[in-house]
C-alpha cells in the first residue's frame, strides 16, 4: 500500500540553545548583508566542517524561517541551496510548497533541484515526490545516485520496491539501488543483480570510458588506460594516435592493420558500426576490426574500434583467448560506445595530480 501522505506535523517544541541561535543569526545576517565573494565566504561557513554543525538549523529556530525561505527565491543557486538546507532543518509543513517551487524550476541547476528533492523526501516523506524522483532518474537529470537515494524514504511503497529491483539490473545504477534495498531490508533476487559499471576519466586527454566493476584497471604497455578480467584472461583499453584531419577512421584502422600485419575478419558491413551506436562518443567517423592473433602459443581474438575526430583518433582495443571470445566481445561491444571524446585539459589534470600528491604527503607526514 502507498505511504500515507504527508502532512508532517510540526515537531514538538524544545527549549532553544541561546548560543547556537545567536551563532545561526549572525551567520545568516552575514550572508544577507554581503555580496560577491564576501557572500560566498559567508555561505561557506554553513559548509565548513569546523562550523557547520553549530550552524545547522533546528526546529526551535522557527522564528528565522521567513528569512530562510527568502533565500529560496534568490537568483543565486548557491543561496537557494543554503535556503533548502535551513528550511529542511526547521521542518515546517508551510515550507513544503516553497521547496516544490525549487524542485519544479527547470531553470535551476539539476544538482540544486535534486538537493531540494532529497531534503523534501527525507523531511516530509511526501509521496507525490516519488514520480518526480523516478522522472529525474529516467531522464538523466543530475546525478542518478542522489535521486535513487531519495527513494530510501519510501520503503513501504511496493511500487518503489519494485522499481529498485528493476534498477539493480542496470549496471550504471546497481550499486546505489542495492544500497537502498539493503538499507531498507527490501528483498530482491541476487541472481538478477547486474555487475556494476563505472566511468574512468582521463582529464589530460579529455576522454571518458566505462568499465565493469570486475574489470579493474591495470597498467599495460602501449595503452593509456586498460582494464583486465583475470578469470577470462581478457583485457581492453585505449590509446590515442595523431592522424591527418582529412583521414577518416577507416584509413586510420587500415594503417594500424598494415603496421601489425593483421587481416580484418569482420564482414564489410560490420566494419562500420551503425551511427546510433557511436554518435554520442563525439567522433565524426568510426571503423571496427576483429583479428586472430597468437600470443605465447595461445590463439586469441583481438577487437579494435577507431573513433576519429579532426586530428585525433582514439583506438579502443582488447584481447581474449579464442575460447572466451563471446564473453569478451559482450563486454567490449558494451564498453567502447561509452567513450566520450572531449577537450583535453592538461592543466586540470596536473592540478588534480598535484592535489593528490599533496594530500598523500600530509597523510604520510611529509613536508
């Protein structure tokens, strides 16, 4: 049966902590009376781990609710984000329609709308949110992780339970759907749980590619990134080659075949995958090949797909023993279309690497 809606009774009044309330008032006033970077700094106090617990709104802060709700009408999404958090902390029924205004505003950032959904779901348990949450998931609005987690607040709704059981069949959503099912002790069939599929980003090259959870990454000579499945003795990965802007993917593949003395065993019609399969990769042309190779006395199958855009050619390639060809090709055919070719960003990659290195130094007590 459907979870009863909603009217969330106002929490019982408790005695207010004067010091907490005064700190909250001052922090809120600092936001309201500032602009630009000063306003951003003032908002940050509500997120700073050193102060955020002290500045969390409580039900006894009801006298500040009009000021919290005023933030929900700001043009600045960061103001609205803070307003959503503070309004949910006070937890009054009168605020729910105002949260719905944020949720339904398609001009707002997807992450902000999902923040409002999660706050409303956790605070009010409004069953009218269920189809909205499902819509966000199915339309790919923002992070499906945040949207799926919002369903945890409706464990008694059989429709939600059935929907979560369907989501565990989806490799991109199984991890969080399983988390919600287990947290709410909802039964499911383990045999129908998909292997999780994750995304790997190489910022310097501006390239993303997905990989199954049971194909962890490993270093492999000649590949920028590779993934290996030990039970199958199979791997796949990618690298990039420079090519003439006038050359298409078929020409790049032909050059690779000549270099490695390989014969393409795919029929001519299969050497150019159908456009719906690869148009989202960012490539302008594509070419595919399948080859028989021998490695250490073992007959293996090699698959190659070339994705060409301007002077860049991304080569996705992998191998498996001939006897494991079907299992390997099932994965390869799912994974290579997940490639996304964007603009290289070596500066961001360098900054990210430096931040990781600095963090490691701090953990290890280095300089």
